[in-house]
C-alpha cells in the first residue's frame, strides 16, 4: 500500500477509510474530519482510533469520574493526583509512594499467560514512569466457577503469567484476591496493582517541555504484537462468531523490563530527563500525543527511526503497536550523551526519534513525508465524551430475601460440617497453590504478605517506616446495591489496613463492569462512582488514580459489578504490625462491632445458590471509630483479623489455621452469627494482661466489644462443636490442588 | 572483610545478599558482571535472580560474563564462592560444581519456607552450623530440581559433599533431596534456598540463614 500522506489526504477527501473496523463510530469519524479540516491520513486514523477507544479515552466513564475531582477531600498527603500515570502520596520522612491498579481482563481471557504477564508489566511501567522504584505487586483476580472447564484453561495460565513476569522482575507479590462466580466465565478479571517508592524530589511527570529537547524511544524494539489491543480487545464485547483475536495480545519479556527498570532508575538518579512516559495501551500514539499534549504542544517525530523487530511493519502499525517494555523520554540535548551511555551499560536500545518544537502540532514524518499533522490535545485529551443512558436494571425488582432453603446449622454436628463445607469452598479455601507460585521475599522488605489482611512493606531499614496495601471488592453486594457495595468495599479495604496497624492514606480503584451501552450496567457504574466519591470525601481519602474496564460481558450477561478498591496506608514502625494468625495459647478473643441477621450476599447463601435482596448499609461513624480503635490499640493486640467473606466462621478458622493453634468460642445464634457478613467487625486476640485495657479502649471509642472465647488446643471449638485442626486443615488445603493440581 | 556480590543483568537478590553480609558484620561490595575486576574482595556471592532472563538455560549465559572468568580461576585456587539459587545454576554451568538444576517436578515456580538439614559444616560457608542442624530457609525458584548421574551422586554422598538436604515433602524432585552441595575443597558452595532471606524474623521465616554469612567471615579472619 502506498504511503498515505497529509498531502494525499488533502487531495483525496473522498477515499473510503476503514474507521468502523478500527472501532470508531460514524460521528467520531466525522469529528476527526472536522478537527483536521480534511480526512485523516491512515496513520492519523490509526492514532485517533486507539486513543479514542473506551480503554484510552474513558469516553463513557468521564462524566461520572469527574466526581472524584469535584468531591475530592483536602489532603496534605497528595503530591500528584489523577491524570498522571499514577498518583503520588507523601508518607513522611521525605518518602513519596505511588501506587495504581489496572485491568488486563480481555487479553487474559484470550491468552491467559501473556495477558496476565503483560498486565503486570504495564502497571509496573506506570509506577516506574513516576520516578519510583517498584517495590511490590498485588493481583485481585476473578474467574468463572472453579470446576468449569474454561476456568482450568484460564486460571493456571493467569497465575503462571503473573508469577513468570513478576518473579523475574524481582517484585514481591504481597496480596490480592481470588474469587469465583459464574458471571466471570468468559470474562475473567485480571487486575494488577503496583506500588513504588521514591524521594519527593525524584517525582517525574509525563510532559514534553523545552523547544529543541530530544524525544528518545528506549527499551525493546517495536514489533507487530498487540496492534489495536485497546481498541479491538478491551473496548468491545466478545462475540463467539468473530475470528480469534490472539494477535492482538501483547507478548511480554520480563528480562527486558527488569533491565529497563534498573536503566531508568540510574537515569532518574542522574536527573537526565525532562519528562517520561511508558508505552502501554496505544503504544507510540499514546506516548507521543500525551507527552506533547501535557507539555507545550509541539513535537516532530521521524517514525522511520523507530527500531523494529519486524521490518515489514507499516507506519500505521508502528503507531498502534503495543509491544511491551518500551519507554519514551524527553531529554535535553546536553544530557543525551550521558543518557545513551547508561542505556548502553544496561544493553538497552535507545534512539532519538524526534524533538520538541515551539509549534502547536504533533508532526510525524516517515522517510521525510508528512503522515501525521494533528493538534495533540485532540488525540490525547479531547476525545469524545458520552453521557450514556442510565436505567435501574430490571433484576433489582425481582430480588428475593434469603429463603429457608439456606440452612442455619445449630447442632454440634451441623456446625462442624457447615464449617468444613465453607472452608473447603473455592472462594474461601487455602490459596497457597496460587500464592506459592509468587515470590514474596525478594527485595527483603516484606513484613506481611498473603494470606494476611494487608501486605506490609518496609520502606526504610533504619527508621522502619512502612506502607500497607489492601485490595478488596464485594461484587455480590455491588450487585444488590452498587452505591453501598462500593462504599463497603472501600471501608473493608481501610479496615484491612488498620487491622495490620497502618493508617489509611489514599485510594486507587479498578472498576470492572459489563457493557456501557447497556443502561443497566451504566446505572451500576454511576452508582458505584457516586458511592466511592462520597465515602472518599467522608473519610478524607484522595483517589489518586485508577482504571475503568468496560465490556466484561458475554452476550447479554454482564459480570457482577466489581469495583476493586486498593487502599494505601502508612505505618510508622513496621515492627509494630499486627498479624492475623493466633500465635500463642491462652490469649483472649474479642469481637468488635455489631451484627445483624441479613445473610444477603454472604458466601454461605452463595453456596446454596442464593444472593438475597439487600446489601448491608455502611455505618460510617462506626467504621471510623473502629479504625481509630484499631490504630490506638495496635500495641495491645497479639493478632487481629477482619471479618469479611464467610463471616465469623471463616475469620476464626483462618486465624486458627495460620499457625495451627486452636480456639474455643461461644456464639448465641450459631446459624446466623457464624455466617452473616455484617461489615465493620474485627476479631482481636489479646494477652490476658491487656484484656481490660482493650475493653476500655473500645468503650472509649464507642465500639461495641464482646468476649468471644480464648485460644489454645488442637481444635476449633464452637459451642459444643469440636473441629480438629487436622480435619479443618485437610478440608481447607485440599480444594485447590484437587481442582488445579 | 570484603565480600563481593555480582550483579548480572536480571539479578534480583543482589541487594539482599549485600544486606545479609552487612548484618553478619562484613562489608558488602557490589561487583559488575561486565568487568573482570574482583576489587580485592575475599569471597564472592553469586546472587539469586534470572540472569539474562534465564534464556537458553538458567545460568548458561551468565557463566560467560567477564567477571566469571576471574571467579572461575580464583575458585580453582581456593577462593570462596557461594552461589544462591540462580548463582548455584551459574556455578553448575561453569563446572565449578557438578550436576545441573532442572525444572521443578511439578513444573511450577515454588516459593515456600523450606525445612532443611545442614549435613556438612566443614565448608567455608557452613562452619558456623551444628552438624545435622535443622533450619528453615525460603526456597523460591522454578528450576531447582538437582540432577546428576549416578556416579556423581555416589561421589557427592560418599564424600559428604551434600551441604543441605530438604526435609519433609519433596519440594522439587531433586535427587536424594539435595538442596546444596560443595566442591571437593569446600570453598565453593551452591545452594537453592535463599539464606539471605532468613536473616531477620521481621522479613523472613527465621534467622537461620545468617550462619552462611558469619561462617565465611570467621573463616576469613582465621586465615
């Protein structure tokens, strides 16, 4: 095909263009024509199509997401907010921490290993781009039913991909979730979170400033993988009738990324860049237009200089390629020699592909011929915005309360078999089969990792300053009530941080939903964002960034609305962290918080195929009091564990199983109290000498506290029911190896 | 006492090894793969990681790095070398230790707190252990299954050159549950588990790894 240049585009206004195949709608194509005053060249069309995709432009979500700005609480901790590659918060002692969560759902369904691997790679580059050394990753995952055949294709590949990439980068994997639900069949959710640390003065931004500064592409060479990944894969509902989209999934090379990380950190250390951007979704189209748009505007790129893995790539393909492990930096001419020397030291290919100009246009030439001449803001930041129709979905009208078909065990035998059934169910069973494939030790600063409530990483070996991170979502509650579900997920995440002994500081989110073209899904989304913005304002926590993943839908069946919330907390002395497991005999057990009898959305009801009719309603004042109590009492607790999925039954089982030390607890109405998942509750294990102080502290904070029992022995005893730990452990540990071993 | 830690492209636990040396009371010195300069260190650790992405075979490319030519010559003359995980794989590829490390028998990466028995406390790196001391040290690798021919296995066992052996359930299918071995002279030790991740209970399962680093310092002082 002959090169489609700007002058040819001017001369041939009526040439038919494949904009529909590239995912653009009629009116979007017309808008491009009106911006340019002519038809776009094929290269320009390629750029607009990827940058105006749902994935890159947030065109369906923007009108809602702006609430995060409008309702933003004042926060002294926020150093860089939404809009950059990742938000940055001040954690004290001159340290700044950046963290973000992103989805790589669709690629992971098509090609589980590479999809999940490059999901890790992408989020790690976002963190690196801010100037930070990546220090940990987490992976919240959702799959179809555990015994479904396709889950056996997807899950092992996803786990191996996350491990294969993350382990090779030397990043400890410190937490996450694995949840099974049939709506995720065909739409697995593979979210990846990364956290990084830097000194305040080392923060880098994605801006191209300074006429005459050089645009440098460095890292891996550009290949044909991932072309149109964002527009074709992530922005469209899967349809069984269409051909396979395997070539749209990127292929990762973790070794190249590891070397790129070390190379970048050395470059940052010598302060050699003006601005930097990673190449992820939409590749060079995104990096050049975003850098130019956020900077002074003008940029010239000579596209033929881009080093290619496949020399047959056309300019359009070079612009759209999502080849991994690439970065784009803006470098002052006098610093380029040193920049190149560091790249050479690490054997990283680096090429000057253009320069910043004093103009307003992004101009791209290919062998001297002008093929792109666009205002960069129109590509990067002024994409289409849709106010899509919203309607409360019909299913909400037919929700039924939990029926009597869901058993309420009372006798010792019933309680025992219920506990064994619950703890062996895939959502609650031991996840070691998965987490043992992740390196949690590398970098030597992991203080807590899965299965703990939060991951805790030491930042400073002298002062013992650290951060805690937790990710949470309760999709069933979000299905019942997306507004409350979102608030409850965030509250749970904060509670998990506080349980470990850290103070919640900032929020990131990954909002996974069905098709935005479905008004019911859009209603779920709008309610979710409203809930998140409200609770963030109420708790004074800034949202530092996040990601929206739409089109997680097969035919007319959307996934459960799944807002995954990540909360970052700071802990002044990591040696004071509180673990979840019972580590000694003779401790007293207390439970904090009130419970009700609404089994809706609970794991127990789910095991009997029921979801119920209403989610809990967040009691914000109670949540705040509980968090304050946990932080004030940190030094009094031997162990603390949040009650979430599986309620009290799961929480006490997990505490017992951690170190194999038993417990004896008494509950009044076992059938409800063991399984209800009323939020805002925590179990603490306390040395007898501290018991009185804990009770007093709870009363001071207005938190309801009641005695639950004590630790010791080789069984979990609930009222008169005795469950030997050996038996409990067998049930807990055999599920995953049996399913996936 | 200066102990060097080599950084290859793709090394991961190099900083952790340096930290462990410092915690043991030594001075850690970072060595670069591309230089053959050992910077007057008195011993060297080849750290864990994925040198050169484990491409071709684990350790197969790192073995040809310029620093390795200096290390191989020195080791043949009694210079102390400890290879941890990927470092063990590099030592095997460099023929400083016999055998090879292959994929774990379950074909997964495995990260766990691994019980071990120290069966040789005559090496420069294990002299601080009690004979048959049982320890817990993290194991984390995808290719940790130690394999060798019968003749080599006989020699290793009969000469007491198995330094550490896995206890409990077989983690990776290694012959005779071998976790670590030494050369005839006891100056070169290869170990799949990561003692540098068992130097403080805050970040590891135990402090059982520390004697690997204190042993070498005592040996060097005693010279």
